């Protein structure tokens, strides 16, 4: 019988949590799912209606390979980016439509020549969205996980960037902390990267869910640094309600970096699904109110959850400025017992009171994608029973 040719280990964190949750539910424990990292319900009705019309369109361009040009939805990438950045017209940039951000993350090291030469990638994956780290692992690319801590407020220090780093793959607004990038911090980063010839790629999937004016995109700052090689990715997944399965997005960046991404993507990918892109475009043009309403719902839920858990003794790791995640320090005790680590705390909460989070030791992430107000009574009772302390 054949054996796997991949390295051992690497069990998916979310599958572990689902398995533990299923065990608890089978024992009659009512689950309070604060682990869900995607919007609940469907996409906005405006997007669904437009996508349905586009599917019925008989033009060949709507049904053929979209590649790098999106013939079914002309200029989609530029129009999508300009929804987020309406004043970008005067800047020398290029655009690229993409089938969501996740599959593109593996193309970034390749577009930086990792198969032709040694390329070291710095990531914001500890704690953080693990896909850049995982892609680099599959590609055999050396990485540096930049320190993200309570002390640096989950914005890495420029002094921590190692001297041989060629590319920074970062994720701001940050998952799981909800921390945002500020203009001042980005300007300092861009200045350093120009001086050292480092490329910057930012995954800005949560930028449309910013809850503070301090939240700034890389693209807003990069135009001041003509020597900077940079790219930034935007997604419709959380923009249009639940568009996570639509796989629609776009990249904007310096012409040199985007050209390299186009080369690799053009040789390995056939593009997104045009009717879904048409639905996204309709929503950003005709339904700004619906998009704003989604953001406001998450902001409201976060305030409720933060207040509730803080009263029960939980300590925030950082005040979230975007997204729908809250990140908490792992307590030292719960249920009168010593907590070993974040996984131990998470699994204990699941087993005893049904509260499901996602552990990133030494932190625990709780999301507000579900209706927090409907859970208030049960959540309050659960944390009262846990009696956490630090």
C-alpha cells in the first residue's frame, strides 16, 4: 500500500477543533460557536441577483477562461480596487483580477524568483493566518515569522526584520488580532524596504471591515515611494456579506511586482468565475448601503462580546480595529484548575460549557460571525462557570 510523500504532522487546526466540538455535542453539550471565521448566511441579494443574470448571459466572454484579463467583466480589477481606493487613478500601478487571495499566496514567492535563487520570506503568521507559512513550506522557501506580541501591539518591529529577507508577506488588517496598519508605521516600513530592496505583499482581505479611521492600506502609502516593489490583495469574500465561496478578488501594485505575478499566474491559473465577479461589481456599485451594514453589524457585535468577556475576567490581547475577530490572552486558571496552554483552555471550554474558539498559543480567538446577542445568556453563564483568572 502506498504511503504519503508529505512530511508527518501538520494536522489542520480547524479540523482538530471541529472534532473536539463534535465529541462535546455528542455528549449533549450545547455549542456556542465563536470559532466560525466566515460571515453567516448568504451573499448580499444585490450580488446574487446580478450573478444570476450574468450566468444566463449568452455571450461567450462570460463563460470562457478569464485568465488575467477578465473579458467577461472588463476592467474588473481596476474597478474593484477603485471601490476601496477611489483616489488611486494618478498613481503608476497595475492591476490583476484573482480567484480569491488564498491560492495567490503560493504564487508570491514564485513571482519573487524562489525557484531560481534562495529567497527568504518574512511572514505575520505567529499568531496569524497560516497560509503564507504553509505555502512557503510546500515550496521549500525559508521563512522568518516576525514576532507579533502584546508588547508590539501585533505590528511587527522593523528592527526584527532579518537582514537576508527578500519579501515580506503580511496581513493587515491582521487575522486573528484585528490590528490595523497605520500610515506612520507603513511609511517607516516602506522607507526601510526601499533602502534594502525588500518586496512587500499585503493581504488586505479585511480592509472593508475597518472600524477605525487609523486603518490604512499599503496602497495608500506606497505612492510616496516610487522605488518600492509592492503588491496588495483585496477580496470580496467578506465584503458582500458571505462571499467566501465566490472566490473573487484583485491585486494592485507596482508594475514590476504585478508583472511578475501575472507571469506566474498566467502560466498556472485560468482566472475567476466571471458571473460571480459580475455580481460583486453590481454590489459595490449599487449596494454600498448593504456593504456598510455588514461592517456595522460586526462592529456592534464586537463591542458586545468584548464587554461581556471583560466583565467575566477575560483580558484582550489588543483592541481590534477591523474584521470580526477578537483575540484574548489565555487565562492561567479556569474551573479552578491550572491552564496548560491555549489549546488546553479552548478544549476545556468546549468540553465543559460548549464555548468554541480557535487557539493560537498564548492566545485564544473568538469571532463574532454568529449572532452574539442571541448567545448572550449562554455565554455569560459559561464564563461565570469557568471563573477564569490571570
